[in-house]
């Protein structure tokens, strides 16, 4: 299947579109709640577009769950 290459997003774009802080996104990455698809040659994390759906789900779950509970829900 040929098509456009997948759009990947840097952390600044995630911050802008999600309204979350750099630190929050970094924490989510370190906990494995979101995962970069790959890194640039300079080491910047690049996230797939699906990450925005995951971030919305996390935002909703944060109202009534801890990050550890969310981690369990997303991994299971």
C-alpha cells in the first residue's frame, strides 16, 4: 500500500494540540502511557497521530484514577 508517509509529532506539537505541559507529556512517556514511534537524529521523540486519542483517554481517566491505575488500564 502506497500513500503519504505517516505524520509524526514532536513534543511541542503535542503540547499545543493537547494543552498538556512538557513535563506531563514527559511523565506519561516515562510511565509508558504514550510511546514515541521513533527519534530524530538529534534525539527528539516523534509520536504517531494516534497518541492524541490516547491523551484524550488519559485526560478522562485522570478525573477518577491515579496514573498507576491508568497505566494498568492502558496496558491491559
